[in-house]
C-alpha cells in the first residue's frame, strides 16, 4: 500500500500454499511430487494450468489431479479437431440469422456463459470460471447439435461459439487460445488482446423452458420403457399380435397448463407474501400461518397436504427469486404446449417415435384418443411442468380416430 495509490490497492488476499497431488500430500519420500517444470514437461503448460484452475477455489487444500491434466490434453485436442471439421464443412451449415428454438436456446446459453464466467474471474473463482466458460458451454453445444437434427446447425452461431469459447478459456489456456485464434479462426492480433466478448441480455425464462423440455424428454423415455415392459405380457389365453404391429411408436403428450387444488392455494399465498421489487418473501412462519388460514388449512388431512406443500413452495420461492414474480403465476412463465409442439421432431427422435401429438388434458375429445389408457390421466394427472405421455401402436391410434 506504500507503493500504490488507494484505488490500486488489492481488494482481498487469499494464500494457500498446500497443493495436494491426486488427493494425497505432496511428498518426495513417497514419490508423490512434481516440480512446475516436471508438470509442464509431462502435461504441457496449458494442461497444467487447466488442472490447477480445476484444483479448487475453496478453503480446502487445492488438489492437482493427474487425470484432469491428461483429460485436458484430450479435451483441447478434440476441440481443435471439431473446429477444423466445422470450418471444413462450413458450406453445409444453415445460413442466416438464428431462427429456430434450438438456435435461440444455444445463443442464450452463450450469453449466460459470457456473463457468469466474467463474474467468476473477477472473484478469482477459477474452477467456477472453467466450469461455466468451458464445461457448461460445451454441454450446451453438444445439446444444440442433438437438437438441430436434419435442419442442421446455424453457421453464425457456431462461429460465435468458437470465438466466445476461445476468449473465455484464454486466461487459463493461453497457448491453446492463441493457436485457435490465429490458425483456426484466422483472426488478426492476439486472443489475449481481443477483449472480453460482448453478451446480449440472458433470458432466464428461455433457460427454464429448455430445462423443462429436456427433463420431459427424459421422463418420456422412462415412461415408454415402463409401458413397453407392461405391454409385453399378453393376456391369458390370447396370442400377442405381431411385434411390428404391437410396437409402441405413437406418443400422446397430455399437458395441463394451469395449477389447481392445493398447488393453486400455495401459489396464491406466495403471491401475497412476495415483494417483487426486492425479490424477497415474508418469513416462513408468516407463510405457514397464511396456509392454515386458506381453504387447504381447513381440511382434516392438513398435515399430510402440508408435507406436499413444503417442497413445492421451496422450489417456487427459488424460481421467483431467479426470474421474478411471474414464476408464481398459476401457469408456467412459458407456454408448455407451444414449447413441446415446436420441438415435436426432437421428441420423436430422442424417444424413438414415429408419430407424436401434444394434447390438452382438459379436452375430452383429446382424452378419448388415449382409449383404455385414459385411466393413467386420472392416476397421475398432468400439471404445469409435469406433462404425461401415453404410448400406443399405430393400429390403436387408427382405431380411435
């Protein structure tokens, strides 16, 4: 502080000189020891920096894992190969501005990565920066690649992804970043002088909608497996139909976009106890008292209902703090049916269906399409965020249409 003016003084100090190697204390006597030069010669400087960034930001001793350093070499090498393949096949990519649902989701994830990674670097949380700016961004890219299907990926988005990812990883892997910047992306100057990428305003609702879509696809696959295992058991005294005719290739997805019953009452209580400006809720005691005074509090089995309410209330409170008061609406902050309908091709491809429909659970004509399986809608009725899928063969569907 004697050398620098006050506005240049450090804002905090954190020193931790104890580095573990593969979760064990560094020791020359046991051979569990590496100098910096040895690590660079064994793993390369960038892979060493990668593993050090991943070693930990908390108060525990940092843990340098050889497997992480070796995996970094493979990851970075594979990423270079992927970029070269994309650029070589650039003419086959979809041209024009981002237009599809998958495009918008991917662009949103890139914006989130830029903003959140910068926060982590500023806080000297290098493991978080690596997770947000590299691992999570690659997961978003892989999901985008699967989501696009026959339509193909957008050229403009892929170029933005490659440029943004390179800039985000530059503080940790500068040599890799400079190679990609100059030799693959053919950019002028240096990656370290390119500056931080500019991000648009993230859309938290779009992220929630995409999580809903991905979770629904996983749920549909499990439901199909369960229904297939049940349909393989023929009724006593009857021969099973031919396997192709009996194959479950049709999916009817039933959606109820509005909350009702105890969930509706919980949301109305939360709405009355939420400060939308500060994004703060009243104390839990006050919320519990309001629950007792509403219609569900008058029920004889209130304690059982309360056990159902608590996890639901907690998740809704977290969501409201994140995206705002519209999370407490009696329906989700996005149109479930529109999200599912826009991604029907993805659902069919991921679940393994030939035909799929998105239907309203409150429409009697739509419920009739399920035939004998309509009882499933009574046993496990769909609710906002929880669609129910019923699967059948083409013959079953044709018989009911």
